[in-house]
């Protein structure tokens, strides 16, 4: 049980649904981390830059105050020069006092004035942090440089402070003064980091909710793939009837399942056809082999006449088997792309030469009913093979002196979609006046090993008309039959013309045609009534 569950779990982990979900969540997670990380990093960079600007601003304000002098008694707090007295600062203590009383530090700032290493003034709000701490004063003394502004970081009781030490010199006061501006960097960085943690928490919640929603949605999208996988697991050569159920609202994946079902239909049909073909071939080959075996067993080796008769019979059966095997091979090659080798075929010349070949098939009244002018792109040898097969069938079902007709004519086709140009096809027919074919047999005789159950029954392999149909299909055409019992049969090959259609000239009666033949402008349906 545990092994089966582990196997199902492994299958689920390798499924398309899991992979798509994992990829989606991975991309979302990376995107959120990248955006959040970059945003908070830029905030930290901006914090450093803003603190640097504030320190420079403090130094500038102190410099302007030292240059402009103190406020006049009773003057409002202002940067206007009119509010300043004409005297200049001559005492560092007075300068620092004036600066400290007119400057309000920021929320995370503290200010300390130092003269000759001793603190003199500090901002009154001591709830933030104190700059007169001995460790801080020692750090200031170590980093301070006369005439310069120095910025450095120091740690005070767990606080990360950034100190700006601004050197102050007055011509009238020989003492060295420093204005120390401290900024609590740790507290401001903690706010940004706290924001980062909150962002990560919200992002994790977002990824979780997105994962649940995506799991449901991806499951609906990939449901046809799951059904497809389960169906393929159940398909075997012995059972090709499994199909993938497809919902009507499925999209591309659903159409994939539909295409898969169509492929299974074609494969199943091919398997059925192959099995039937093998069964029929085995049946057809079993009979001559049985005849060979039986005659060899019954042959009297001491009787020369019996040996000669048996030999002739066996050679005839072997010849029939050879024809059967050749026909099977021909039908097998009909599925190849090189079965038809098209070339430009002069139709009237081909008709004349084919009719000469047909005369050797038997003592019949051979008629060339109609001769189409022009040329067509086709395989002349294969067409001749098809017509000879149809004529050989006609000879089998007619007697000496009866009529067998060959004809060809152009027939129009409707204009192709979007072209507006009408097309045409070539119709080549072989007509006989034999016993005809019953309606229920007219489709069966084109199948492999198919024979009519009544009327046209004769010994043969049953592959001749199947070969004709394969040749017609190889040209992109069809073969049809019009027949009635006792009224003869007309087999017609319809071959599409790949050239642009040209006005068809009236077909002229063939020279040397027998008297009483139908006129050349008579279509095959009209000729069908003249077979009696």
C-alpha cells in the first residue's frame, strides 16, 4: 500500500499540473523578492544620502550664521540680513548658543557643541540619545580635524550613530570649536528592515493564496492532459477503443485531446484494416497452398501423364500466387509518396496507345467513344495500369464480339473557395455490356479481396479494383461505378487537373471508331442508357 501511494505521489509530482504550478510560484516568488529587495535596498541607499545631505546642511547653516552675525535685540527669528546686527561673532560660546537656540534637530538627531574638547551645549531633548557620552567624546576627539567636516559611524550603547563633526574657527577667538551632529542610523534602518519583514510576510501570504488559486485553475486547464495520460495508459494493441473525454469549454489542451482521439480513430481503423488484410491474405494464400499440397500427395510418380498434368496444375497455382503477392506488394507501395510519378500526359495520344494495348486482352468490339484534347499532369504508366485492369475485368464479363468502350472527356468543377476561377477534371471511363453489378456489391468490389456476391463472380485475387482505387487516390481523384444487373457497367476515373482551366473544345469522335458508337459530345451518364 505504501509503495502504491509513493508511486502515485511521484506521478503527481511529475505531472504537468505540478510542474506548471511550481514554475508559476517560483517565478512569482522570485519577482516579489526581487521587487521587495530592490525597493528596500534603494530606501537604505536613500537614507544614507539624505543623512549626508542633512549634515552638509547643518554645516552650511552654521557657516552662514558665523558670517552674518547675531540677531539684533528684539529682531524676529529670520535669515534676513536686515535682522542681523552689523557686528560679527567674536566668541565661540556665543556662536554656538545662537545656533542651538535657532535650530531644531530632526526626529532622529541630536546636537552637541564642543570647545577645546569640552562639551558646552547640547540639545535639550535628552530622550533620544546623549552625545556627551565619554566614549562618543573620545571618538569625536579621534576623528576631528581642524578646518574640515568629518563624517563617521560610531556605536553607542547598542545604537548605530552617524556623527558629523563640523570644525568652527573664529578669527577673534583662538579656541577650537566643533559642532557635533549625531543621527540615529540604527533606528531608521530598523524601520526599513521592519518594513521589509512585513513585506516578506505579505508576499508569503500572496504566494500561498496564489498557489491555491493556481492549483485549481491549472487543474482545470490540464484536466484534458490528465485524462489523456490515463487513457494512453489503458490503450493496448488489443484494445484501441479507449477515448479521452473532452469538455466543450476546453481550449487548446482540449483540442489536443480531440486530435488525439482522432489519431486513435485512424490508428484503430488502420489496425482493423491491417488485420482484415492479413486474414484475407492468409485465406487467399491458404487455398493454392492446399491445392499444391494435395496434388503433390496424390500424384503418381510412376505415371508420366499424371506427373505432367500435376506439374501444369502446380505451375498455374504458383503463377496465381505470384500474381497475388505482386498485387499485395503493389498495394503496400501505394502508401508511399513515390507511388505516383506525375508528368505531362498528352491525353489523346495516351488514349490511342492504351486502346491498342486493350485489343490484345480479348476478341471484343473495342470502341473509343470520346477523345479529350489537351494535356494533364498525371502518371501515364499508372493510369494505363488502372485502365488495363478495368478493361481486363470487362473482358471477363463479356463474350466474344461484345462491346467494350474506352473514353475520356473534360468535366467542369465549381470555382475553388477564394479563387473565383472554375476548375475542371478529366473523366476516363471503361464501359462494358456484361452482366453488371448489383447495387449492394458496388462498394464492396473496391475493397481488398472484395468480390461481388452475385452477378460478376469469377476466379481472381480480388485486388484488381483495389489497385485501381489506389491509383485514383494517388492522383487525388476517385473511381466510381454506375451499373445495374444485366445492363453492363461503367467504371469512371475522375482525375483533377492542376493546370488553370481552359475552354474545353468539343470532343471529336475518334477515327476508326466502330459504327453505332455514341457521339463524342455525349456525357457518360447519357451513354449509360446505350449499354443494352
